[in-house]
C-alpha cells in the first residue's frame, strides 16, 4: 500500500481528516487502478495544501477583503483534475480513465483554465460565497451529508441549520445569476437571460418552447439554468459538474450512496429534517440527469466528434483492484493528529469537530442571521489477484423447482439520444460476505460509469462486483448500484440477471 500524505501541522492534519476520503474517491474515478488512484490523490493533496497556504498568505487584513477560493473539499477535487491534466501532458495519461482523457482534450476542459468569465457559472458562484456558506452548501448538496452532521462539523446550531442552508442556496442562485449576466455571450443568449431567470424561479412556471430549444443547443445557458433552478433536485449535479467537471455525477452518486450505506435513510441520526430523508433522496436522484442531460450530452458530443472510437475503451475498463472509500464523518479519528489508516482498512474522520476558523459568526457579512472481463461465460475464472473480496465459494445453481435465491429489478432512469442512466436492485434471501451481479444487454449497450460497484464488461455481458464498503449483505437485504451507459438504435432491458452465478427472479 503506498504511503499516505504526512501532515506537517495541525492545519494539514485537519485538512487530511476532513478531505482525504473525498480526494481519494474522486482520484479513484479518474484513474485505471488503485495504485494510480493513491498516487494521484497524494499529489493532488500536496498541490491543494500549497493553494490553501497561498490563499491564506494573500488575504488582505483590515480591509474587509477576503481571498476568493473554493471550500476545502472542492479545492482539493479541482487539484485532482489539474494533476490528472499534468499527467496527460507528461506522458502518464495511460494511467487515467479513458473517458477523462477524452474530456481533457475537449473544449469543456479548456474552460477551467481559460478566461475567468468563461468558466462554469457554478464554479464562479461558489467562489463568490463567504467561505463558511460555501462549505455548508458543498457538504449538504455535493457530499450528501445529513444536516445534523454538517451542523456539527461547521459548528452551527442544528435547530437553524435548515434555514441557513435555504438562505445559502438562494445566495448561490443570486451569485450564479450575476455571473451568468457577466459572461461573454452572443445576442441570442443575452435576449434569453431575463426570461431564464424568471422561468427558473418558480416550480410552476412552464419553459417556453423557444427557450427549451435554445437550452438544448447552448451549453453556457444550460449550465446557468441548472444553477438557477433550486427546485427539482438538480442543484447537486449542477454544483459538482460545474466545480470539478468530468465525473461530477458519478462522484455525487458515490458520495450519496456511501452515506446511505452507513447511516441508512431511515435512521434518526442520519437526517433530522424532512429534507434529508428518503423523499429528498428520490427527488435528488430523479433530478440529477434531468439537470445534467443538456450539459453532459453536448459535452459528450464535442468529445466524441474529436476522439471517436475511444468510448469502448472506457466501457471495458477493469476496476477489480480499486480501493474502497469511506466517509470521514461517520467514524472517530485514530488519534489526535494521527492520519487514519488507508481507506481499505479504516475510515478517516474529523470526529465531528468544526474545522479551524469556522464559526457561525463567519456568515454575518453576506446575509442576515438565520431564522473486467470474467463474465463472458457461465463459469468465470477466479477473482484476479489483488482483489479485496473474500475467497469465492464454488458456483452454485438453483435446482429445478427450488425458489430463486434472489429477486432483481431493473429501473431505467433518464435517457437521451446516445446514453441513459439505470439502477439495478437485487434482494437476496441468503446472507452474503461478498457479491457479484451479472446481466446481459441485447442491443449493444456499453456501460461507461458505475457507482456502488466495480464494473467490467465483455461483449454484451456486464459484471458488477461489490465495492469494499458494501460487500456484506444480510438475508433479505438489498444490493443496489447504478450506472451510465451508451446505446444506439434500441435500448432493451438486460436479461439473465444473476447473483454469484445463480439466476435471479425478475418482474
């Protein structure tokens, strides 16, 4: 196991405890193996610390001015993206995810290093918030942490945290609207700016047909619309997509599922307010792709026009040796000032303490006080070396007339001209120490990203293997994972769903 970063002082120790898990999670999405992920995360963490130090040294004291920088976690995630770009430039791109390599050579990636007024609206809007406000918005929306945990982490009053979050969301919308108006745009975009603001303010407002057609072809206005529309559950994907760029949706789903897997959506300590319960989860999941389709679809088109043919490489990526990632808020730290063990052994934690220098008073200036390839045949090879899964038992089959050991459902989500989102849920009648779910696509669909499982695909057969944090499933428990995939011509549901090589009942 590669060495973890060695914090040099209390500030770096706190930063490691709060952010390392998120950095490693995104680095894992960006790379082609756990070793590369760990190295990318370490380099990005070191770069992020330098940026934090430089921002703190550049703050103008006594003038009321503050340095404009991202909150801790998104700053480090942006450092992961920047470090990946450096790898590509110096000939280390083979260690990166093929989809990320395509994106790094697209116009979308160029926006993050181009003129400031041309950068994504969400990125600029988050920078314009007070630091404590930006931290609250990111932890609650992008990291999917329940408000009681967020309040404890930031030193807020849990009784008023929901009101504070609502105010911050409105502030973020206001900043995004201003930044959209400041962006260089042509006459057509300018003519729709005020209408876009008005339509996105009310959930009951209908979008005129001409505006809908414009949003379908203009990435800049589509991004602004996603940030301005606070209702409908699309804000998290607009935030993550705008701030970190490639892989924003997969990162968001991974973080949300990790929190759900440990706390459970029904536990009192996981939510505390209706906004954090199962209803919010369903709203968020339903709105993710609706907000992302216009933006990601156009970006994908640009990438494929320039680098056609590499999509299959991304789809066949093998993730068997990836590291499991745990949420740092859910476990106590190993000891004062001591870095936690690697994510595959223990989960880092900030112990619920508010980060240094963050208090409720920091919010005053900006607003009023709150009111793979082993699935091609029915007898796959043993797991590859380096897998963290337990030793697999011999494949079992279901005898004729014997009840199925599992029941599977396939839930197709949003679909757009060349891609779609879907979720597979499997209920097992037997306790499991590890699991592997496989299914067959009939129409040439190719999985491009998957969360809550490690994906591999050979031909039409897709295999989803348990991640490190969700391998154990009790009798009667559910296995759930989601994915993005491409399709052409026809998009039929998969067939032949199996759990550990045993067929599952469907329907």
